[in-house]
C-alpha cells in the first residue's frame, strides 16, 4: 500500500512539474513573438512548430503553417477560402542575446511561401509517420539536442518532445528544415 502511495505521489509531482514547465515554455514562446498553438481552434488552420535546442548551436524554431483567407462576393452570398502556405525559420542570435535579462530575444527570421503541393505532401507525411500519437521521451545525456514538435490541426493541439529522436521524428524535422530553406551542415544535425 505504501509503495502505491509513493508511486501515486511521484506521478502527480511529475505531472505537476511537467505542467509548470509547459506553462513556462508557452509563456516564453508568446513573449518571443510565437503564437500559442493551444489556442488555435479553427479547423481550417494547420500549424506545425519544430523548436530545436542543440548543445553547441543556436536555438532554432521552424514553423510550417497555412493562412486561410475567406473572400466574400460583393453581395455576401457566397465566399471562397484562399490558402497561403508558409515556412518560417527563426534562429536566435546567441552571441547578441543576454538570456538572463528577461527581455525578448534577438533573432534572424526568414519567411518562405511554399507551394500547395509541398504543403499537402508535408501533411501526408505527418499522417504517415503517426507523429500525433507519439509520447514524449527523454534519455539521460550530457549534451545533444532537444526536438520539440507542436501540431495544431483540425482544431486539436498535440505536442511531442524528445532528446532522442527516432526515424519518424528526424524525418519530420529534416523535411521542415528543407521546406524552410535553412542551410545547415549535415554534422550539425543531432
């Protein structure tokens, strides 16, 4: 009975720590000009964010998202939705940032419009890789990288976080890097 109680207490402490970490992370993202994906409720909106922390390289965020725009006829009787698709790559300028001062950080951002067929293939890739059913996983290590993927799709939010990316996670991250146009040496992908 005591063992079950201890496990139960540890389980709730772990959940509480994870919730606190998630709240701090969301607060940090919003403060640094990133959208809170948990608040996206529109079913026609798709947004995927890959936050990539690496031990010896600058923090990078890559987003693939659509921007649906509804256009009405002059008599407001009918409307059409036009879609634009973007890849956004934001690299934080670690040499210029004072991470202890609490202010928003400086970053270099590149926005690229992507073709409809590339966006559709990317969404198919997410479905094929079954990314939205993965569980977060951390392994003990002294350096390396953290791959944090958030998806807002069909009005639902999902997040997966690992420092030991499997083949599916790496495939998705590498495709996001390709679509964003981020130029990176192969040995810097870890």
